[in-house]
C-alpha cells in the first residue's frame, strides 16, 4: 500500500506536513508506505531535526507549488511539476493508492476529476466532511462545496456515496440518511428538495429517514446528511465559527473538542476512482497525521470498489 | 398608538403572553395602548393573580385558536374568529397599528399577505431575524423562511428591506449589506448568487459590501445579511442549536447571552403594509414583552412608511 501525501499543501507546509507524516509513520504497518510528494530539499532538514530516518518514506521530488489563491484549472495545467499535479499523475498511474493534500481545494477537485476521473455512473463527485455527533461518534455531510447547484438525482447519489462512507469508514450499520431541509414534512422545502424527497423515499440504495433541519446537524437523527454544496458550505463555515468561538472563550467540552478538524484530518472527495482527501488549509501535524490515517482506511476498506459496484 | 398582541399564540399561551403584556405595559407611555386579542375569559384570571388592572389594556375577545400544526391557509379561512384572523382584520382596518403573535408562523405569513398585503413594488415579503454581533449590538438576516426559492431581484429587495430595518430599528448608519455566499470573490456562488451579486453591486439603494460566508454571520463584516429563505432557515436553526448547547453545558458568556431569542422578541415580516412580528413558539413573558417593544419601535420609527417610499 502506498499512501501519497502532498508535503507542499497547506498554510504551514512543509513543516506541518512532514511532521504529520512522521507522526503517521508510527501508526502505520510496515507494508503501508508513505510517499511524500514535494520539495525533498525542504523536507530533509525537517526530518533531520527530528532525528527521523528519511528512508522510512518514499520521495517524489517536485519543483513547483500551487498556492492557495491560484486559479485551479490554470494552476494544474501551467504547473505540471507541482506537487498536486504530480500527485494526481502518480494516482492515475496507480503508483500511489491514495492522494491527500491540505493545499488549494479547487486544484484538488479539478485534479481529481481530470486525472482519476469520476466513477462511471456518478453525475458529480461531492466533497464530504465528517461532523461530530452529540452523543458519540461522527456522521458525514455532503456536499460541502463541490457543487453549488445540484439536481435531485445528484443529491440522490450523494445519499449513496455518503451511506457507503458511513458504513465503511465510520462503521455505522445501515446508516440513516437525512435530507437537509427547512421542515420535517415531505411537502416542505425549496423546489430542489421537494423533487429530491420522493426519489430518496423510493430508493432501496440507502436507509432514507426523511427531511432533517439545521438543528439536526449534531443530533442522532441522521448519520449521513445530504445537502447541496451551497447549503453544506454555508453550514460548515458557520459550524466552524462556533468551534473557534468556544475555543477562544476557553469553553472546555468533550463535544466541542470533537469539533476539531484535526481529529478527522480532512474532507474526502467521494465519487471519484481513487481515495482523495482535501485537508484544511490550516492543518497542523495532528491533522495531517489523521488525514493520512483516513486515507489508509479508505484504501483498506476498499471504499472505492464498493462505490464503483454500487453505481454499476 | 395601538399595539396588537395575539394572546393565544405560542406554546405557553395565554400565560406567557398575558404576563409579557403586563411586563411591557410598564415600559409603554400612556398613549401607547396594548390591544390583547384572544380569549378574555382566560386572560382575566392571570391578571387578577398578578393584581393587575385589566383596564390598562383593550381587549378583543375571540373564540377560536389556530394551533401550531394547522395548515396556514385552511386555518385562516376556516377560523374567522381565531385570534390571528381577528388580529389581521383589525390591522387591515387600522384599528391596531401593529400585530404580533408567537403562534403558527405560516398562518401569520398568510394572514399578513392576504390582509394588509405586500407593499406595492415588493415582489415577496421576507421573514427577518435579528442576529447578535460578536463585538456588540445586532445585525439582521433575511429571508429566514418565507421564500424557499428566491430570484435575484427578490434578494436585491431584501437588501433594501433589511437596510431600512437596520437603520431605523437597530440605529445603524449606512448599514453594510452582505450577500451570503460560498466565497468572497464575485465569481463564487450558485447560479442565484452569481446573478444577484452584480445587481447588488450596481444598486444605489443600499451599501453593498460584497459576498460574505457562513463564518461571517456574527462578525462585523455585514449588518444586513441577505440570503434565500432556504439557506437562512437552515442557518438560523443551526445557530439556535449552538445557543441551546452552550446553555445546556452551562457556558456563561455575554455573547451567547445575546443569542437568546428572548432579547429581541421575534421575527418581523418585512415588505408588508404594517408592522407584523412572528414570535418564537417557545416565547416566555420576557420574549413577549420584547416583541411588543419591537412592535412599538416599528411604529414610532415609521419603518413601514420608509419602506413604502423606497419602493415607490
């Protein structure tokens, strides 16, 4: 198994990424190899400082970096030797089994769709995010930003993708899928949700429990929260505010602690032909480590094969 | 001035409503008269218990009540002697200057639109909500549920309505209007926001400051937050969760305290020809009192006249 990591991605790269890789190494089995993609000359001194033997990793040296503000498509095409471009090239050629980066989100999405491509049958891939549940454990919300405008059949597919993720990665049996809406009743919602609800009700592809509301994000009603990418993105950013606020104000709590993005490491892109995870821009070593371990879970559980089968 | 209040609306009516009216009475001038609409026979004993002279109020006795779960349009037409139906009749006949209720939201919206009607030129009225700002004071967000699907020109009008409210009621000079979106850049967003942004940029009806994101709800970027009713409703319910959570967990904080719906009393419907406020279903006496005082502000500041002028 080869787990690819962009060591140039994120606000604190390459320091945070290399330190995260070192932390992850200790949790990996000997046959689970980390492949660091980026400027080796910058990575080596960081390892040396940690007295860490670089031979534990494989390196793919790159000379270019895509920064956070760059236009995704332009950057990917104009910087073929950037860590993101090279990462996706390796992933496409199956030289690595997964690829993750805390770098430019748009470039990650474009790179994924143009290299490993969308799973046949999937209309649009989704960016998912793990959400902490009040009682215990986590759920998954998707889409949180890849698709600002969605159609009912796209949302239906998000239900399938999210359900498979919740089952494989979060270990939830028959995950409850809820449709984010503005009322519990079937006849509530905007045109998109009104059209989506009956399709979800009719499907046998997942366990649909009906509409949920903004107040249900953290409770036990649904394990998989399906929404369009506009709503999901707004919700995610609003929820993050609260985490930041409770931290700023010094509120210590087990639930708010689980809010911490560092715990789950990143946002998997679901519906593409390989495990790809986008990390938070501000990822620290802990977040990078968990992103690597999440990549491993996506490989070992054969999530992608399950998704491909579901859409056959 | 006659301030109309539905004393049958809300989960704790008529107790909470009558107690709220008594509390508000003490803050009102002698020419500011409260008109209680509902079952007088239920109201009198509550006042008696408080040693409160019922003659301080005017009463309009009604015999029917619209409950929370009823279908709005059906309820309004089939219960002509309900407190909500009678309240809107009085408002239409100008026998009261404002009407507020913590009862059935849908019935309040339908009642408003069919009695006092939409201001000429306004495409769709909006339900607004006051949001606490981190530094100090409040902003306003609209729409939070009246319009699940919006068009760009509707959102543009929400900017005008919200701006007038922020100026008149919140006392903010040249309120900053932000468009809730998934990125700061003009080219970010769903089709609706992409079409709305340039219209807002071109308008001279308010002070447009550009796109804002989910994380900006409570900061100082915008005083008026414009969104479609679907997004606004989801955000509002999510934000309420956090207030409830911090309360449950015993986190004491000035900011979270200002989150309390009791402080601002209710959600004004903007874009109709009279001051109408929908209170939270769980309104307690404090919330009812503040809803009454907010009604008074909407009357004394002549907010409705300003709105009518703006759309002429």
